[in-house]
């Protein structure tokens, strides 16, 4: 279970599925809908490890909107993170930390 610090939760299940409850992310939703608002739902996730950088991509079942989080270790703390919107525009970070239980 991962948490975003504002009550959002992301559960990555071993079978490659996930459930999300108001979790932050960079969802790249079109201008016709809300942009990068926290999302809830379920879908599939996949991990990638290229050039020494691990990442996790979640794809929501309902509309195939996805977000990719980079993985990092900060001391003993595991984190998933992504920019929300264009980092050149001063947008914030979405940081998920691993929660026990």
C-alpha cells in the first residue's frame, strides 16, 4: 500500500492489478476534462527497470489513463514520485511512500 500524504492510496497487487483511492499522479487528461486531479479506480500496473532507474506505470481500466512513477530509496524509505504537469511550469511533485499493512 502506498500513500500520497493527503489521504490518497495506491495498492499494487502481486497479480499486476491495482486499486486507487484519490491518489495523485500525472494523468495527462485532455483539456476537456479535469487535469491531473487525484483519481480513484482500478486497473493494471507494470514495472520497468531501464538504465538503472526503476519505474511503475498504472493504467486505469475505465479510460486507460495512466501515470508513471519513478522509484527511489531515500535512506530506508521507499518512494514513488512524478511531476504533476510540466516541471518547467513550476508544478508540484506527487510523492507516494510505502505504508505498512
